C-alpha cells in the first residue's frame, strides 16, 4: 500500500496532488493546510467506502475493514474495491509571504500538529535547533529540518513510517 503527495510550483500557482498523505504551507506565522486527510471517518470518504460495499470500523482509530487507516492508497490488492487510488488535486495561488512547504506521511501528522511542525521548521531554519552530526554528514538546511521533524515524531510516540520533505520557498538571508 502506498500513499503519495506531489507538488508542482509554478510562477503564480502551486498545484498539489495528494493521495493519503498531506502537507502544509507556512506563510510567516500562519499554517495553511494543503489537504484534508483521506481518513476513513471523513464523512465523504466513509460514504464512498460504504457505497462500494466496505465498512469503516473504529479499532484504535477508524480503519477500512478494520485494517487500513487511510481511505485512498495505491496498490492495496486486498482492499482495492473499497480504497480509491484516485488522488485529490488542489491549486493555490502563490504569495510573497510563502516561506516553506512541509510534505509528509501520516506518521508525522499522527504525532505532531501543523503548528508544532511550523514552529520546529522555523526554529531550525533560524539556527535555534540543530542536529549533532559532524559537518561532513550534514545535508542542506531543508534536509536537516526534515530529519529533526522525523526524529521528533518518533520521540512523541509515532509508530508509523515517516517520510518528510521540507522545501524552502524563500532564499535564506
């Protein structure tokens, strides 16, 4: 089972394609969710699963047939009748205030709120939080921030896999 999120930045517009996972845009101190999670308990997703003959159960969170915590995925052979592989596509206008994007799997969002993620990214980019690796092992600022977010989610108890991409939209000063 796969979930995917993609983002195309154009001069004036941003296009997002999302299936299962999500992301946020940070504009200064404002967090702009770029998606609504494809969770089985979302009313429109629950209805779609049930119309297809499946059911949503609540066992340690809402799941399709008690096993899958997302209502859209790619490649789930056993649940493909109930779980849609069609992504949700959204478009948003870019502004000069756009600072960074955080695109990640639900393993991060299950443990951290959008606001906590924004604060951590901001503090990392401002140099207030750093990982303690030798310089030759460090990546770009965005790579370092992504690693800090993933480590924090694990420390906060995330049990799921975690993928994180941080994209700086403004050049650092």
